């Protein structure tokens, strides 16, 4: 886990590595984290690939989520 903080003082934790929750629950971890953009992307890609992308996203989603937080102004503490 990486702990991040933005300028307003909001603290979030971002997991690293393989996302077991994404493997077992699909887009729901992204929705629970408030990451609507990637939840929609995962859903659309899953529809287009007949579900094969569910095997790829667990390897990359935690990195995508961390990058989104860093772009939104969060800093590692």
C-alpha cells in the first residue's frame, strides 16, 4: 500500500501490484474507489472482448489507479 495525500489534506491508500479484487469482482473495486472512468473503460473493453479483458485488468488496474491519483494532485507521504 502507498499512502497519498492531496493539498486539502485528504489521505488515500493505493494498493500496488496484482489486484485480486479486480480479478474476483470486476469493475466493482473501481466503483467503490470512486474511479468511474476506469470502471467504464473496463466494462466497455470487457464487452468488446467478450470478457477476456477480465484476465488482463487485474495485472494493470492498481497501477492505473495510482497514476490517476498522482495526476489529480496527490503526493506520496
